[in-house]
């Protein structure tokens, strides 16, 4: 990887870039401390604060994506997520999976409900049709697919609606490796009041009943 490629990679990984810059600043502060203790101590302190900030932001992001806890940081492209609506029942398809038709910012697409997926994932075609933009605080992640490991970009779905369920400001990834497929993951399901499978039917129950529109 040459220098321009490294710079491009780091622009897509801001938390990693922050951590590297903080380590550099802290190391520089340690070197300056020998000649100018006060200046060196100050510079080193700035570097340590940067490392703490990178660690806290990483914890917040991982917690937001992997649990039902919701940390809203709109300044960093992570607005508060809400899921509302009444009970929605999804019958099992012939392939043994649960599929439903959902509206992404008003654009209808077919989604697979995947309880093994951490994040809701959409195809580049769906993202383009729904006019989704990358988060203001961009963070590329790597996803494993049938075609190997691919880079996926984080985005926010303003409104995802299906049945009696409405999710707003929902975190998602745009994943080229999915082809034309779209997936509803646990970051949405974990915010429901409950979800369960009865026989060949998936039942989704949000916290706040909302009429179908």
C-alpha cells in the first residue's frame, strides 16, 4: 500500500486515524518533555485525550450496533433510532427464510429478516434509489460475504416501514457483496418490544403501536 492509498484508507477509517494521530502526538510530547517539560507534558496530554476519545467513540459505536442500547450522537452522524408500530406477522417463504417488502425512504424493496445479522444491510442499488448518504462521521467496515471480504459504508435510513412497523434514523450498511439483496438485522429487531417465531410465522411486536399508513 503506497502513501496515497494509505491516506485514502485512513479517511475512510476516522477512528483509526484519530488513534494513530493521538499516538503520534503523545510520542512527540514525550520527546519534547526532555527539553521543555511543560510544553512536552501539554502535547502528551493532548495525545492521551485523543486516544481516550477514540476509545470511547469505538465503544459507543460497537454498543449501538450490537445491543439494544442506543447512543444518539447526531453530530457524529449517529441520530437517535426509533421503532414504532403494531404487531406484524411474516410468513415463512418456500426457501425457509422470512422475507418482507419494506419501504426505504418511500422506495419499496424486498428484505430478508436475518436474526444472525448484526446490522441492517442494503444493496448499492437500493441506497441509490432511496437517496441514502454516507454518515457525516464516515466509518467504513469490512463484511464477509460469499464472494469474500468487502468494504461496506455506514449510512442512516431516515424511515424504514413494513407492515405496522416504522423504524426511523436506523443505522445500516451499504454492502456491495450482497448483490441486489437487502437484510433486516438485529439492530432493528433488538429495538422491538419482542419478536418470536410461532410455527412458520415470524411475529414482530414494536413498543409503540402505530397505525398502518
